C-alpha cells in the first residue's frame, strides 16, 4: 500500500467514484498484473479529474488546485509499482495515457 501524503488525494477520488476492485487493491496491495493494470488506469483517471477540477475551480480536499501534487503522485506510484514488481505495467499504461 502507498503510505504517504498522497493517500488523502487517492482516497478522495476513490470515494467520489467508488470502485471495490481499487479499494481491495489498496487494502491488500498489488499481487498480479491485472491488479497493476487496474490500479494504473485508476491513477491516470484520477490525474484527469485533478486537471478537470483545477480548470473548473472545484474544491478537492478543500483546495481548488491539486496539480502541485502530481509530481509527488507520480514519484510515489512509480516507487510503489517498482517495489511491487509491476513497474513495466505502470510504464505501459502511462505510455498509453500520454
């Protein structure tokens, strides 16, 4: 599990669009390639929502702009995926999201 200051951000967007699979992955860690792919897609959807919220001045975690957290999000997710052994999945999904 990612245990850093970005947890609140992840939980905020997960609570907005509950997904039992992502909730399970966060609670139990990534254990296979399918989990890694689902989690990676969730993170990229979250990034899109962060940008959308910033453009519309919508408050998320009490702030109208959380884009300053994107470098931290990228660093922590990359580190997590490396440690879990699924960095290649994160890279593949990220290449498609660009």
